[in-house]
């Protein structure tokens, strides 16, 4: 990535800022619903993991469990199959104004980065056909566990700022685009904030 001290850094959130929805949720739901045994197991364990989504501190664990359930014993080409089937309809949910702002930022002498709670490969697969060149993408990471994948690091709240720093993009940021108050740490590190 570009040296953040040499050029301005413009940071975009992704879900509900560029994309009308949550791309991680979309693929997780699709993987679970196409498998009867995953649906059954998800419903059986719902009283245990559903409350994890209600609080910011436990959100990561709820997402992690759902993602594990959707990937356990799954083939590696599931992501390709998902975008082959649903890519066009999902791309219709990209905000035109956000794509214009993204392209305008890329036209500047600036480092443009998408910092998102989604996995970077999902964002790349969604944006590749609609952008002439992709911005840098910093997102959540996963690790193998029990035949599936769990979240290793959830790029959310203060973790998003840590992930940006680790990528060599230290604050202050020129502009931060986001829809969520969960990005308050990012806002505090930005010279200008655009709330979507």
C-alpha cells in the first residue's frame, strides 16, 4: 500500500455505504439455506447463538458461529458458485452515488481503501466487474476450525483502525465514508467524515 504519510488516505466502509446490504450475511445465508442439515443445525442452536447478535461485545462470536456453520464441510468453490448465480442481482444493489464517489477519490492523488467487516475476497468479487481498478481492501480474516472457518479478526469498531494501521495506513485520514456509529474510532482519526 502507499505510504500514508506521502499521500492523503480516503477510507470507505462497504456494507450499507457502497453496497445496500451486508455481503457477508448474503453469502452466509445462501450457504446455510442450500443445505438442509445446516438449516436444521442452525435452527436447533438458534437459542444459543442468536443472543450473541444483540450486543456489540458478543457480535463477533455470533457472526463467527454463523460463518462456521455455513462453511463446515463446504467445498472451496462455493464463493465462485455464489457470485456466478447472484453476482448481477447483488451488483444492482451497489449505490450509484457511492461508486461515483469511489471513482472520484481514485482519480485524486490519494490512497483509496475500503475498510470493511466483510472478507476482502467477497468485496473484490462484487466490485471487480464494475470498477476499472479496485481500491485497496482491508477486511476481516478467518481461520480454519472444526472443518469450517471462524472469524480470526473482525474488522469492526476499533479493530478497523488497527487493521488500517497494520496495512501501513496510519491516521490522520483525509476523508472517512461510513453509515455506522460503530466507525466512531475511524471518525476520530479522520479530518473529514461523510455519513451515508
